[in-house]
């Protein structure tokens, strides 16, 4: 059988495992979801709850809710389900008795790891290590990953400044009371529109929505403009290059200013595509030059792939699209990787990065299997194919509804489109859900598409049909 | 059968499940551990690795390493294994097919929780909610729990200051660039010797060891002295009361000073027993008065039970020993609770506490079962009994070795003792391990005892025998 036929056969198998389309029984949230939301409201805040799910019945790209509504999921738990719901390979991980103990006995990984830990790290995280990186530290979630990556950059920077890694007596005594030089006035340079998490260090580098930051004390750290580009990027190369140059100039200015202020920039953190902030892209040229600026000024370069990593852009890491041998000093991840953590260059190794759990080895078991599935089912090629079809479809709809849609953009299936205004965007999200397609927003008025890696071309067509109907209602 | 006999029968069952004592085959770390440490060293820092474990073969109170050494575990993965290794009830949770989907499909709990989520929260976390608290938020780890608890206190304090919860335009715009008033200059008051985690917000309240804090930027927040008491507490009531009064006075002074500095104290955070910092105790009277000071000055009161919570002190929460109806505004937890999170009063509810995962429902399933086991096997009574025997034994050894040991102290099995000096402490820890007893240090020269809740009186005697031999070698 040729490639085409194999692919059809694979699609057929998946279709048999999956449902054959959305199926809506009630409004969403339905009566059972509403009842449960009320129950949960007695225990915690439910302001953000959409509906309750029946995960047992969910399969592949379809999420089933507690009222029996079955939706094509193009949001996947805020971009965190890598290969769809209840993938048979993941079920197998669970039913393998050899894996039992990893779930039942959560170790303190930093002091007493299980026997198979180095092997499982090699099989899972190291097998997809970014170029130039052979070291990785797991963490429990995305925020902890970034917090600890920042700490690794601060420690590295301070050792560089000292010329060695032995703290002075003054360092030791002053740090105990939160004072310099033990707690130095270093900063992390971040970008307007960026999102890096919500713990206090991360939050000082997050600038996507006020609601994330409001009322929480922060650090006086430099914030650079992220390029505001015109899409499709290839049609506006000259203007976009100018905009990127402007932002890079500002980055250098800020690094110099903050050094003069006595708050030197120990590290620069950036997403390859600003996700929460509205799916803002920049060109490989921008990232190459930014990486060089970091080098030039002696700042570490941290690429946050918490949302972009794990294959959705058609490459395993979004930064691979830059085509660099030495793309970063630190790459952090979470979400689709099922475990948080960060890769780093040898120089950024720090034995003071530590906590009780340091991740969760049961998540590494799942990740190893996810990576097997990605390879076995050629999911990165699949994503590239589905992504092309998706973006083409968005271009067509944008031509058809120029007053409603603009700036279709994407890499792989990691796509987005802008809607006329916030109110229309939110109405479209709800109407699409009523028709059985689950989408998410980002930025002020964008819709982001975040399907699992098993989202095939026929799912794209199914989505485009529903989306087209919804748009017609809003024109 | 009377209570005594039932208890003996239960002990027998456990003994059959467990091993009958330590059994050492090699030095620790043995050859296989050394080989694996070398392997892991290629991937990440191994400076803190003690040895590698065979978790499959570990049972109850016994941890088995990869060289076949079987040790009585009085440290339990930095105090995070509640009912011993491979407890049959936890294995059952894993093999129940109804639970499969919670492991395989990790949801974004804040937007699309599973159907059984409210029920499982009620069964698990709410069934042991601290007095006056009916609301709980799960988080992935201890640091995230405290970070988000601090945020909840900041948001609550700011709303109180505003008189309502609607931010001004200036709040909204200034917070995006990390500036006041949107990111207000609020502080959290913490105590010297306290440990609350290692992310940047938590770290600003952690003051146990320089190594945790060195080279990481921090906040200018007030740090109060924690009482340095003499043990046994009941023998030094007058001096201890004076010392506590001195510290409380300092707390009030700091609150006033920081208000004058324009950095008002939004919250006070404290451990019921400072654990990492050296197992420092204070009396219920101290905590009652501190709670009143918080009230008086309008600061929230956050009790960090990450290490003390979950039963080891003989009560489910260590703060229950204070005998207060309204002990706190926030109680955070992790470790033995298997999931991180925090309980809070209704007023501290904040819909802006959010992240992708918001905990992990598969951990709630295990926790619900751990709580069943605690109730079924009367483990809190067991802990009280074992703890009494342990502390009596430590008192005896301290009488026997007055130059070596001092300040034996504890609640339940959450006990500690001071050793002559740091070097002797470390030597004792290693020698005990060689004889098959696993212990941990804390503070400058203390040994902390952190067995699981299934540590029975006969385990205490086994431990005391080994400990006594080791001490004899150091006298």
C-alpha cells in the first residue's frame, strides 16, 4: 500500500475509535453542568467554569460533557491534551502493572529517584531535546518551570559577575533578609503581550491581560514591545522588518538603561508565538537577532515553549522554525508535555534548583508513550498537513468575510484569526459551541485554534463547515 | 475482642504485609545507585541524590534501594508519604477501571472539571477542612499553593483598601507595567527560620537557609523573629512566655513600620512548627496572640501546613493543637496531602486565582483513599501513641547522652532532637543509614523524625534501638 492509502487506513482506524462528529443534546452548559457548577460553587470559585465533562466517554478529538453533548475539541484543555482523549496507548500505560508503583509512591525525585528515572528521561524528554541541550529538569507545572528557569539564570549571572560560584559572607548574611548583594537586584526582560505564568516571579514577566496581574506586587523589570506584525507575514516583509528592528532597538536600549539603574538584565524570556497575548508572531530573523543581543549583553536567553512546544506548530518545538543550531540557553515546557520542566545549557546547571517533588515520574511514563505515538503515527507530518488545510480555510473565510475576519495566521495547527471586536468574538465562540465545536479566545479579539496532534484533515473540514455557518450568522 | 487486641491484630496484618526489619546488603549508596547517579549526572544535577530506590519492592515503613538494602524510613520522601509505600488501598485506586480516565485525561480543572470533582473534593479535602473554612482550591505543589495563597491575600487586602472590587483605569494600566497602584507595594510578614517554598514570592518569605535564597532577587518585606524556646516547653513556661512576648512585640512594630514605609502587611504567614528551619515550636498562646495581632491590624493570617498537615502531629492539622475556632484565614497544604492547595475563608475568594491545571484530580482520588485509611485504621490515635513512645525514648537518650543530645521535642511523631554540632549530626545520619534507618536533618544541627502515619510503637522501638547504637558510637 502506498503512503496515501496507509494514511487513509490510519484515519479509518481513528474514525472507528472516535465518534463520527459532534452531537448536541442540550444547550451548553446543560442542566447537569449547571447543577454541578452550583455544587462546586459551594466549595470554590466557579467564575471560569464552562461546563463539566464526562472524560470516560470522551475520545480522540471529541470531548463529551455531562449532559451528553459531544463536541469537536479545538481548544483541548487550554492546549494541554497532546494526542486526544483516552488514547489507547495511554490506557495501556495505566494497565501495565510495572508502572503501578510510579503512581502510588510519588518520590522526592531530587534525593531518591526510582531506578528507571534516567532511562525514562532519556526515552522521553531527552529524545526531543532542543538543539544544543542535553540537560533537563522536570517540575510540576508551567509556572514552576519558569520560576526555576529564572532562578537558574540569576544564579548563572551572579556566578559570572563574581567570577566564581563561592558566595561571600555578606552574600550569605544579606540574602537571609532579602537584601542585596545576597538577593541581587537582577531583572528579567520580558515583552508586552507575553504570558509566562502567574506565580510572582513569572507574573512580573507576564503582560497579556490586566486581570492576571492586578493587585499583586511585582518587580521593576524592563518590558520591551513585541513586534506588531501584519499578516500574512510574507506579504508585508518590508514593514514587518522595520517593526521588528524598532523592537530590537528598544530591547538594547532597555538592557543598557536597566544596567545603569543597577538592575542588570540576567535573562530575556520570550515565547516563539505569544499565545495568551493574542497569537502574535515574529519572524525567524527577529529571534535570531534577539538571541544575538542576549549574547552581546551577557544575558541568558530563555524560550518559553509551555504553549508552543510538543508538536502543534508542525515541528516539535516552535523555535525549530528559526533554523538555529544554538536557539536558546533555556527552553521551558509544560501542558502537552504532561510534565513541566526546562532544558538548559550545561553552564546553567544549578544544584540549588530543588523542591520536594521536582516533577512527577508518572507523567514521564505518559510522555514517553505520547512521543512513541507521535513517531509511530507521524503526527508532526499530520499536523503540518492539517495546519495547511486549516490556514487555507481561514484565508478563504477571511476573503469571504472581510469585515468580520482579519489576520489569519499560524504554524501547523497552531493558528489564530482576529475578529471584528471582542463582543463578536465571544458571540462566535458561544455559537460555535452550540453547534458542537469548542474554541478558545486569546488577546483582545482573537480566536486561537489548539487542536490535539491527532486532528486530521477531515476534522479540519468538519470544523471549517461549522465555523463558516457561525460566521454567516454574524456577518 | 477489646480495643487492645484489635490493635494487635491490625499490627500483625501490617507486619505480614511489611518486612520484619531493616536488611542491609551494601554500603549506601551501593554500586547500582552509584552507577545510576553517574547516568543521571549526564542529564541533570545530582548533588542532592542520596540513592536510587526500588519502589516496587518498598512496603509500608520500609524503603528498598536498588542494591537491595531495606531501610526503616523515618524521613518518607521529605515527609510526603502519608500511609507508607504501596499501601494496598492505594493499589486498589489504581486498579479500579472507573478511575482510569482521571489519570489519562488531565483536565483544565478551572474551566472543565470532571463530573465527580465536587463529590471527590467533598469526600477528600472538605472532609478534613480546618475550623471555619468550607472553601478549598487545589494546586500542583506546595510552592504554587503558597504563591496563590499570597495572591488571594493581596487581592483581598486591595479590595478592602478600595472599599470595593472594581479596579480603576489607573490600576488596570499601571499593573500591565508592574507599577503601583495596579501592582501595589504590599508585603507579607514572615518569620526568621520559616520555610514556605522556593518560587520567587514564596522565597521572599523563606528564611531557613542561605542556600535557598542566594542570588535570587527578592522583595523588601518584613521579617520577624520566631521565638527561640527552651524544651521541654512545660519546664520553661516563664522564660518561653517572655521570649514569645518579645517576638509578638516585634511583629507589631514591623507591621507599623512597613505601613509607614508604604508597604503595608497584607498577610502574615507562619508554620505551626518551623520544619526546614529546625523544628522550632511555639505555644498555642503565641499563635492565639499572633492571630489577634493580624486581626487588629487588618492583615490576613496564613498558616502554612505543607509539612505539618496530614496527621503527623497526632491531629490532622497542627494548628488544631491551638484549640481555636477561628485559627486562620488561609491554610495551605501539600506533601502528605498528595495534592497542593489551600483552604480559605469566604472573604478570601478570588476568581483571579487560576492556571491551566489547578491541581490534578488523580491526586484527589488517592487522597480520598488515604483519608479512608486514616479513619479506618485510627491512624491519628496510632500517631499519638507512637509519638509519645518516640518522645519518651528521645528524652531517655538525651538523659543518657547529655553532651551529645539536647532539646528533644515533638507533637505526635513530628519530633526532633538537637545534636552537638553539624558535623556530628551528619555523621549520625549516615551511620544510622548504614544500620538501616533513614533519617533527615533540619536547621543547623537538628535531626527531624518524619515517619509515615503507619509508624507503630514497634517501629519506634526498632528505631530507638538502632539510634541508641549509633549514639553510643558518637559519645
